[in-house]
């Protein structure tokens, strides 16, 4: 199968995001899937690229919004406004209000009240659904096991998703005891301290060597991130993993699903570093499951990795995360200000197309606060 996966640069400084286009097929017949759209500007870049490179009359087969954060969803408005789309995939946050009511602390909360609150907080999802309706595009929810073109959704399950919504940072307070009783309280990421906010730009550095990993266990990310649709793509004999902003839970669930369904993640050719290289999403143990154990220093690269991070962002990707991927045979490339294309040899090289080089091992990494 011919294929190309293109990671678009999104934002600058602290404005991160994901914007990915996949094109695949055989004998010159190609389909297109757009996975997240980043900001409004990157959404325009996606449309311009599809029209300019693929052709004016192209139809997008699938659009996937991995989770409701604006840095992933905003640009998809432009895609749905300017391109015909056959299928839209996203999680309808308030569509499950009746099912998730018991997981909220306020017993006076009604289904209608919950729907209203969630619609208000995640209005961008409603915008995407309305844009799909305007062109009669069906909308589906991407849960584990579903096939979307060459992609298989590894996480989340619907069961887990319904228990994550009440833990979103926006919305009514969750029923923590009920969620703990079902072993689905994922915890809350630590808010920055006042002093930490004042010293945000002051980074302390500590030495790190190949043999001793500074990345810690216990990473926690927001529940919205854990709802990210993790996508395993198989293109002939080549496989990739798109992780969006999934954290330890979402990545672990993905490994569980892959193991139970005969998907061999050890043979991945390309893996996306979650959440722009944040250390709140990965741990040594989850990376061992995802990529395999640490390798001896000097081992050859087993696969490529790509991290979507903004131009001029001094905090992402985290150097200890880059080192952790490299130890496990995944050299990391970055999108900071550039577009990265991963493709089969049958796809033609484009004029002025550069190559991204992986990070070298860092002998100093950011200290934990």
C-alpha cells in the first residue's frame, strides 16, 4: 500500500496542537484521513495542502477529532467548512448525559442540566457536529475496536470514556467515591504553585546518563487527554501509532487491547510522542510496554518517533522524555516550525522536501519541580 502521514506544525511558544493528514491506497487510488486540525491557522494549512497537492476535487474520507481540546479540534472547523467529508469521528461529550449522571457529586443535577453544562464547556464539539450535519456527513464515536480506514482504535473503550467525562476539568464536580469504587478515579494533575508560576521560565537542569533514567513513575494527565482516540494504522506491512494526548491510562489500555487482539506494537515503524513531549503522560513502565525495554547504549534505531510541538516552545518536548524514547530504540523528530512527512518509498519525493533528524541524547534534563 502507498501511504504518507504528514504532521503539520502548529502554533508557537506555549500554543501547542496536533494536525495530521494521512493519504493511502493502491494503483493511484488514494483515500484521505485527517486526524485533528490544531488551530484555525493549521486547519487552513491542511485545506490548502489537500487542495494544492492532492487536487481540487478531493473528498476527505474520514475526519477524526481525537479529544475535545481546542488545540486539536479548532482547525477541523476549517476542514469541514471547505472540504467534502464522508465521515466525522468524535466523542459527543453530552450525548451520554443520562448514563453518566450517577458519576456526579450533585444529586440534584438533572440530565438536561448536565447536557446544558457540557454543551457550554465543549461548544467546539457541537460546532463540528453542526458543520457535519450541514453537508449530511454522518458522525460516529471512535471507541476501542472500531476500524477507520486503515486505522484501528485502541483506546478508549466506551465504558472507560463514560467514567472519564465526569473527571473533565470543565463541568460539575465528580462523585469521587463512586469512581474509586469502580477503580476509575484517575486522579488530578497537580496545579502549579504560586511560586512555580512566578518561576515558570526558570528551569533547573540535572545530569542524566544512558544507564540511569530520571523519568519518574506516577505521571498524571487530565481526563480529557485520557479520552484521546489512540490509533493504530496498518499500511501493508508498515504500522504506526498515533497517541494524541493520551496518558498512562490511555496508553496502558491501548497496550491491553493490542495484546488481546493480536496487534504487535513491538514492530511499529513510527510512533507519535504523546502530548507534545510532556512528562505528565509517560513513565518508564508504560514505555517499556509500548516500545520494549531499554536497549544498550549505541543500539541502532528500531523505529522513528515524531513529536508535535510549537515553534519557540522552551518547555516542550521535555528532554528526559526524548531520552526515554531514544533508550527504547525510537529516535524522536520534531515539528517545531516544520512539516514532517513519513511515507512509503512508492510515494514520490516532493520538491524542496527536507529530512528531519532525530534528537541526540541529552546529558542534562529538566529537574522536576
